[in-house]
C-alpha cells in the first residue's frame, strides 16, 4: 500500500484507506475505528500523496514533512499533542520545517498533520513514507 491509498475526507475525522471502488464512488475504511463507509463523488476527498505544505520558496510534499517528523521523533508518537497551544504547535512545526509559510499554514493545518502522523505511526504505516520518497527520487532520475 502507498500513500495514494490513504485519504482525508472533508467533514470526517482522521484518515481512511481505500478499500474498493464502486460505480458511484468508493468504499473507505477508517484508521481510527476500522469502520467502512461509502464515499460518493460529492465528498471532498484528498489523497495524502497529493497534499503539500506551503513554504516561503516552494510547496513541500506532505510525505516529506511526515518523514521529517518521523526522523525527529525516531519513529515514535509526536512529542507535541494536537490539542497543545497554537504557539507550541507553531514552534514544533518550525523545528520540522523552518521555512514554512506562517501566513498560509494555520495552526489547524499543523494539528491535522500531527494527527495524521500519529495515526500513521499507530498503524505502522510510516514505512510508506520511505516508499513515497524512493518513488519521487526515481521520477526525478527519469
């Protein structure tokens, strides 16, 4: 499985993994409680591999940011909690990505990234970040 099969669905907490496609959408399974839901094309769905974080120079792919968190935390749960203060979250994120664009990346975005990292870590899916990084290197070489 790759990050292309991990989804964020607007209005739904946590992350979902793509289980099967249907005629009118697809079936996704929650990483929080393993419940399956039917998702239609009316839902706003983001694939984790397509999400990026704004920096002052460019957009950094989410998998690269998650990998930096993994490296900082040695593969463990994030040392900052998503419910910590705005200042604490921004300070933590500044350690991870010193040049992130503070005008376009909000505290709510940082909370979401930390929650997603913790979910991926809990489900032993952080290895997907390595797969994603290797695929990106291969694409650049071609």
